């Protein structure tokens, strides 16, 4: 029986959008899937050595639950006020810690230990004047054509 494949495209580089590719990728790998994640545009932020700069994105995310049910009465526009992004990031990190949710660094490391392959989009790296030394070890720099070699045969393809 041929091994199932999961191809993920990660385009978002915020704290809240960083979790899905690592959770789904590591879970699929644990279930025996061959997994590749293609990081492009802002998703490249997830491959940087230090992830402390990542923030939650409350603006434009009306589905985000807020403490005390604030999302029911607080206009989304309020999330654009200065300091709201930092406050929401702090609250999210606190809640994750209290609930025992692994950090992004831990999930990323777990993914690599499970042999999930990380592909950094070479075109985007060049576009944003990034350097390979900006990223963690164990990634591959390649173009979209290289990713399509894998994704074209994947059983599941996800865009995040």
C-alpha cells in the first residue's frame, strides 16, 4: 500500500495562523503520511529562528473569540486601536499556556522530528531580501515547481 501524502501551503505569518500547518502536518506525519509544507510570502515568518515577533491578528478576524464574550458587543474596528494587537497577543499566549497548548517552536520542532519537510519559497525569500541564515536548520529553499512535484501526487492539499 502506497504511503498517503499531505501537501500544505502556509501563507500566513501570525501567531494564530502559525498553529494550523504545524498541528496538521505533525498529526498527519504521526498517522503515517508523507508531509511537506511550502512556506511562502508571510508564512516564511514561521521558519525564522526566533518566533517572539509573531502577533495575533484580531483586525479583520470577526470570528475570534474574546474574553467575556466581548466579540458580541465590541465592534471589530476597536481591534485597530493602538495596543490592541499586543493585548490580544498577550491574552492568547496566556490562555495557551494555561491550557497546556504547545508553543509554535515546540510544534515546529515536533514536526521536524516527525520528518515533515519544510520548503521555503525561494522567490519570496529573494523578494523580501531574506537570507537562508534567517531560518532554522533543516529547511529546503525551492520554487513552486519543486513543491508541485510533491503536491501533484498528494492525497490531500491544504492552503492556509
